[in-house]
């Protein structure tokens, strides 16, 4: 008989990533459907001081593993710590982020706990006590519903910026319990982490993304996208073609071999719409395409299409956005 639902948070650079709250919100829905408490697991350095924040999103009790050696994600350290906690319970389901670290952690946990993992899910339902998860497959061309056999522990990683995140309720307090940390000797270590200090919006958490492709013609032309992004409060992305040409860093790449993003608004500028790129942004809520070629494949996916020279349209559009902001 299950005794809880588990939500695993991701802690980075002194704060929980927003996807941690999205995961907790989704796990809360399942816990309510099963009439079970929601346990949270928070691992990191200094995470104990922030653990109470998970309670704002529905977590009833947070188990904290706080140690200087856990400042950066190292699988050999994180996996045994998280697995040992889960093994103490009989959870009905385990939720965690489908971030870069989360995908690695979830796969290792599934192997260690000998259960099935539904990776990168975009929807979870609990019907009559049965948990089902929907995930894209074949580069997003199909959607598959996943169920678990009787007795198997459902493990679900949630795609960032897809699940509805409930409003934070600071009056809801989670019980926080620090657990002893008995770390094994690791054969690897994180020597350091290079953080982007430019203040740019993280692609996977951005509400609006403006992306440029081969049609931008040169690295310096991305300046017009930067200006538009600044007015919209958006992040700037790029297609693989633009990254391969050296116009943008790989961290900006959207696509199957880059980052999978799910903003409310995705503006594709000078991007033809190769399947590799569509796999990375196809689940965006609204897609706007700007391309001078009316036959570009991106238009088959776009909600709104503008057939125009991007070097004429984007500056004019940016100016209109600027005017609208000034009148608000």
C-alpha cells in the first residue's frame, strides 16, 4: 500500500529552479487524487535554508540532504542519497524535472530501483487510482501514453515550462527534516561550474523566445533579434544551422540536439523548420514564423506566419512593440 507521492527538486546556485515548483505542483495533483501526502527531496549545498519554499507549492514534508560535497550534481553522490530515501518509503509515484541533470538522475534512479521511467512527460493524469503519463516520441512526431504494470513504481520526469505551476502560497508551511548524509567515495568530481553572468533569460524557462536561423546570414545580424528580445523580455535562441555557422553559442541552440523549450510564445525568424528544430520547440503554446519563403516547412507548424524579409519586418515590429510599451 502506497504511503506517499515523491517530488524531487533541483537546486542550483543557491536557489530552486522554477521547474522544481512545476514538478511539485503536478505531484500535488496526483497526491490529492490518491489522498496521499507529498514528500519532497532536496539535495544540495545550502538547500536547507530554502527547503521551506517547496511547501508553498504543495509539498507536505521536505527531506533535506545538505552537504558541501553536494554543491554540484555528481551522479555517484546524488543517486545513492536520493535512492536511499525513496527505498525507505512505498511511494505511489516519483516526480522529478526533465532538465539536463534531472534526465541523468532519473535514468540512474530507475535502474537502481528497478522500475520504469517515463522521460520528458508533458501531461500526467490519475484516473481511478491509475497513473498515466504522456510523452513525445520519435522527435515529437508522435505522443505516447505510458502506464505501469501492477507493482511497478511510476517514475516520471516532467518537461520544464509545460506543467501548470500553482501560485505560491507562503502561508502553507512544509515540515523540513534534515537527513544524515553518508556519501560514498566518488570516482569523479565537479571541478567547477561556468555560469552565464550576462543576465540572459534561460531558454528552458523563458516565457518568450526569439530564435534565428540560417536566414540571419551573419552573427552580427542577431543584434536585431537581441533588440526585439529586450523589448519583449524574451530569450534569444538559434537553430542548429546558426550554431554550426558559429553565429551563436551551443547554449542557445534549440532542437533535438540542443535544448527542448516550451515557451508561451516562440518567434522563429529565418528558420526553415527542419524536423530537428521542430522537435525542440513544437510544443510551444503559440508559434510565430517570419520567413520570406512561403513554402518554408515552419509555416505548417506556426500559428501565425509572416511572409516577409526579416530585415525589414523585425526592426519595424520591434519599433511597434516599443511604441505599445510606451503607451501602457
